[in-house]
C-alpha cells in the first residue's frame, strides 16, 4: 500500500469517525459501519408524475348569419267608385170601368093608362077596383080599370159620385256624389337585419407546469478516497410556468334591424254622399154630379061616382081609369177612372268600380341564424412531485477494492444488461461511470457511484 492510499484511507476513516460523532450527537443518519466499509451520501431524487391538462385556448362564441326577408308582388283590387244609384219613377196606370147603377127597379104598376109613362094609380084605386070586383090580383099588364086619379109629386136632386179614386205621384230625387283623393298602400315597409360580427382579443395566461420544490444537489468528491460525490446540498427550485395565449370574445356578435317605410299612392275615388231617394205627391180623388128623380109624395086616388062621360076627364081630383103597366128596371151607365197599377219607383244602380294595383308584400321576415363556435382547448403537460427527494448514506465499493478485475466484471455485467458499449479494459472511466448511472436510474437504484446495491443488482455480490 502506497503512502497516497494510506492517506486516502485515513481521510475516509476520519470522515467515518466524524459522521459517527455527529450521529451520536443526533445530527446525522450514518448507519453503523465495519472497518473497511465505505459510504457516500447518495441522493434519492424526488418522484414525479406527469399529467396532462386541457386548458381553454379560446372561449365559445357564435357566428350570426342573416337570412334576408323575402318579398313577393301581389295584385289587389282597390275600389275607386262606390257605383251610382238612380231612382226612376214608374207612374200609376189607370183604366176606365163602367158601372151600371140601378136608378129604377123593374116593377108592375097600376097606372092611369096603359102607357108606361102614365101616372101610377093609387092603391086606393086598385083596392077600390078590387072591391068593385076587378081581377086586380090576376090582371096582366095592359089591363085597364077606370078611376079617378091625382098624380104623384117628384123632386129632382143631384148627387156627387166618385169619378176617379185618390192616388199619388212619385218624384225621384237623384243620388249625390263627390270625388275625393284616397291614399292606398302599394308597398309594405321592408325590414332587413344587419350583422355586427363578434370582436375578439388575445389574452395571455400563466399556467404552472411545475410547482416550487427543494432538491438535493450533489457536489464533487474532491478526491477524498471516494469514487463518486458524497456531498449534497438542499436547494430551492422555483415553480415553472408556461405562458398560454387564448382568444376570448371581447364583444359578442349582434344584429340590428333596418326598416324602410311603406309606400302609398293617391287615387281619385268617387264616393257616395247621399243615396238616391223619392218623394210622393198625393193626387186627390175626382167626383162628378149625377141627377136623380125622387118621389116626394105618392099619387092619391079617389073613387067617385062620376059618370062615364066624365071618366076620361083628367083632373087632380079624380082619375078615369087604372091600367097595369110593366116597367123594366132602369140603369145608369157611370164611368169611373180607377188605378190599375199604383205609382212606384225602381232604383237603377251601376256597379262599384275597381282598379288593380301591384303591392309588394312581405312573405317571410328577415331572420338570423346563430351558429355556436365551440371553445377550443390545448393540452399542456404538468410534472407533479409525488415524493420529495432525500439524501441517504449508502455503502459503496471503496476505491481500494476497485481493482482491474472488479472493474472488468462490472463492465461485462453492464454490457450484458445492454448499458455499456465500450471495451472491457478494467479502467473506471467516463463510459463506465455513465453506463453505471444509466443502469441505476433504470433499476430505481440510488445514483451513488458503484454502490453495493448496484453490485448486488448486477449479481456480482
């Protein structure tokens, strides 16, 4: 053993004693050691889990599509005149009718002679004649009996009879009209929707991907006989943030309604002010005068004993004979004007007048169709610590035992495991150290140089 190796072992022993003293004082967790064992402060890194998180990249919004109003042209009949009315009079018609008026009924009368115009004989004469044995009851017209006679007295009177019945005359009063100006709708007002698109703004957001933590950091061994670092420091590692940009809606889309006023047209229209009427003028009845002869005193008959020579002598005091005469009934023919058809009116009308105009009508109003633009997301990866890192004293292969044979065995085992690709030369160089660290990380072993646990994992102990 060289002096240099002896000094290194002394340093290691001094470190072990210092550690043991510190442990006795309650300041360290160095395990009990046997002479010839070497320990190093191995750092067990913190354990992390990687998670992905969806974060909002752009907020949901919507687009507005305006479907314009649809219009169609329709024809409409507009009345420009109410039509006219005219009352026409139809005068009454008359007819002349003749009526037989009985002025004297048929009769058989005892008269002073056989003439039908002879004076009537008195009933006394007739009774006297009957009393005298005359066949008065069975006598035939033309039979005469003599008697004395006093003629009857008559009076002529006049009588007013109806010549034409009362009627009426109808006078037509024409309708009155006036011409006025009238506004008619030819096109309804229109509507359309104007879209104001949404306005967006880009905002930045800091997303934490790794929280603040503390880690043990290794330092160099400074060639104190150890083959890897034995000094670790607990350092603070600040949180890590990613800046995420997202597009958000500043002003949502909107619509506003634009309208145009309706259109009108002025036309001249004939309007009925006062309908046609009629008035009636009465026509009074007319009369005419007829003459009638009325008996005011009957004839008086007296029988006397007058001689036959005086029998034909007429006087007011006696008659010389009675004769039965037959008088037919007498009629007067009277004409009268009667109403055959009463006066009336009839209304003659002309139909209302129309004109056809074209009107622009709204078929379907303008409307808006909103389509939702979904929010967009992006995935960020976060590294979350699930266990803190810590440092621990672990046994390692002392440098005094790091012979060429041992190193060659380690190189061969690492090569078989697929971690070492250099030559098997028994030299503990950078390639061997790198292969050892890779193996330790893959197997979950503490990264602490060539530790006893690594040798056991390689099957060399």
